[in-house]
């Protein structure tokens, strides 16, 4: 079993930055893939970014390309999402996702609010 805990959310002005973290505990493997998703009020959860187990491959939603950077620290069993040039439309609850050994785990989410 793997537990994920996100942190780093909060209130920020448009144009600002935040760094989200997702710490995994329990039975973890460095070979898992990390992902970030978000869900804005009244909308479906959507993909934001993903990083492979090696860290060599990343992918981003078009809406965040060039502004967000996903990374990982396998030694710390932690995934990160650096968010720069934030926009009001980035306001959402952000969830991390960890996929390993055919199993998918989700964190409970952290709220990011971007004010104009």
C-alpha cells in the first residue's frame, strides 16, 4: 500500500509561483511514474503533467506547457510540480498520482487559488 500526501498549495496572485510536493510513504518503488491532475470547481479532473520512473520523459497539458515543470526525487519518494506564471484559470485542487506495479494511487489533493 502506498500513501500520498500533497503539500504546497495556497493563495497566490496571478503571475506568481508555487511548488507542489507529493510525498509517498508505505511500499514505494522508484520505478513508479508520477503524475499531476487538477479539478476546478464544476469541472472534470484533468491531466496536468506526468514524469516517467527514470525522469527522462515528461509530458504536459497544452495549457501548462512552458509554465509548469514536473520533477521527482526518488531518494525522497517525492514528486514535484513547479508552477510559474500562474493564471486565474489554474485555480483548482491539484492531485498527485503514482502508478507502480500495476496499481494506481491518488493523493487527497491540495488547493491552489490564483487571484487576479
